[in-house]
């Protein structure tokens, strides 16, 4: 199990530091539950933040995309980046508009991504597929030479990372606000998959494969 890392200057949570978590078990659990990383880079002074699916293999966040992608090419050139994965757990509705909030579990990972080649890239692609649908990599064809030529796969170390977590009801209101006739509480949010829909045009298998049975994320009890 990776040890807790002291936060760097850049990953130290300054606002509401009691919500900060730097231990890898918390960071990894959030990364394992999420689907989408928003990856940010700055190109010629202009920041870009784009959504990407990802995988995690131990200390590495794995990203992939087309060789034609500006984002992937920038990562390949060693630009510093920030990858943020956010889980939303609830809407927090308070007496005062100002005190409304959300229950959240985001992680930010900072660093320089490094391109993977050959077998490492093939293994990383399988890890990304398995992150989205565990076990799927053993069902679908692995990347071949052409896939590898057309794809950039990078790893980003999870060493410089922070999580920030809010949970629970709204903050205790002022005495004055507490007298207001307003509904106050939390609306829980969960990500729920619908039943899988087979592609009848091309699928040679009608039964659900093991990777989709049951089709659940960790928060739903996977
Ligand atoms: C949930 C999700 C997961 C994705 N996963 C991956 C992945 O794993 N790998 C991958 O390569 N791509 C993924 N994409 C697509 C990715 O977000 C980019 O569109 C793609 O990588 C092209 O990047 P680029 O730098 O070449 O963009 P460019 O086409 O050069 O972007 C030009 C401009 O188009 C706009 N733009 C580009 N992409 C988006 C977008 N997604 N949403 C809104 N505006 C946009 C922005 O203004 C951007 O500055 C995913 C998209 C979504 C929504």
C-alpha cells in the first residue's frame, strides 16, 4: 500500500484545509470510482481543460488518445498538466442561498506525463478499458500494431495529488436563519447505469459478458 505523501506547495489545500486528504488510499479510492478526468494544459498562454477517460495502475494515472490530438501531443512533449477527477455525492440545500453547497470528492493530480511505448502501451490501454468495465480487457481484442501507431498512451505519476472531501448536512445556520420556513437538507446523487443495450448490427454475442454482469460502479456495491 503506497504511503501518505506530504503535500507539495501546489497541492496543499488552502481553503477549508480540514477537508483535505493526502493519503494515497483516499486518493486511489476516488480515482478508482471515477470515470472522467478533466485534463488541463496551457498552450501558448491559453489554458485548455478537456475530459478524458483514464485508468489507474498503482502509482500511475493512464491516459490515451489519438496521435492527432493536441492534448495528447502536448502531454507527449512534456507540458505540465493537471488531471482532476470529481465525484458528486449530493446537493446541499441550506437556509441561505450563500450556504448552498455540494457534497463532493475530487482529486487533483499534478505533474508531467510520460509516453509509454510498445508492450507498456498495450498493457496500459487494457488497464483503461478495465477501469471503465472491469474484466472487459480479456473480452475485447488487444491493441495491434496499427492501434499502437495511431494512439498515444501516457502515464502521470500520482505522487503529487490531493483530495478534498465535503460530506454531511449544511453548516449550522445562524439563529436568525434557523427560524426561516425553508426546507434544508441533502439530495443524494449517484451515478446509475441503465441496462446495457446490445448493438444488434454487429454483436455476435447477445448474452451479457462477465464484465457487464452486474454492471455497477463501486459506489453501487460493485
Ligand atoms: C467523457 C469524455 C471522455 C473522453 N475521453 C477521451 C480519451 O480518453 N481520449 C481522448 O483522446 N479523447 C477523449 N475525449 C475527447 C476529448 O475531450 C477531446 O475532444 C479530444 O481528445 C480532442 O482533443 P484535442 O486536444 O485534439 O482537441 P481539439 O479538437 O484540438 O480542441 C479544439 C477546441 O475544441 C473544443 N473541444 C475539444 N474537445 C472538447 C470536448 N470534449 N468538449 C467540449 N469542447 C471541446 C475546445 O474549445 C478546444 O479548445 C473524451 C471526451 C469526453 C466527453
